[in-house]
C-alpha cells in the first residue's frame, strides 16, 4: 500500500566531498534528522578538503570563516584567529572521526 506524501520514511544521502561543506552537511543531518543515513565520498585519502591538500609554509585561514560556526566553541576560537592549515586539518579530523567516509 502506498504511503501518504508526508509520511515519515528513511532516506539515504550521498555527500560528495569531505571538506568543510561536506562535514557541515554530515553535522546537520546527524543533528536534525532521525531517519537519515549518509555516506561521505572524497577523492582524497582522508577528509579535510583544501586543508588536506594545501600544506605549503604559511598556509593559514587569514580571516574569521563563518562557515565554521557549526563546530564547538573551542574549535571556533582556534579557527577564527588566523589558524595554521595543520591546526584546521587536525580539528576537521576530530570532527570527522566516526563519520561514514570512503575515499
């Protein structure tokens, strides 16, 4: 029997990319929905996006990045003060720990 249009149902979501936006999407799905499963697919061997790929000397976030407001207040303080790229990547690895990820 067909379910009504607004009936609750399980959904599966594919997240393409394990950078800031992909991690934000995973965070929002976990926090706001009960019947959603997701998988993060990333072209690189690990999460981090641009913070994984760019490791040159002096690489850093040089302005407060409002994209990162979804992380913990401790992390936000680290990231909003011109954080080094390795610090940002470390924070992203902590956030992404335990998320369904596939390179």
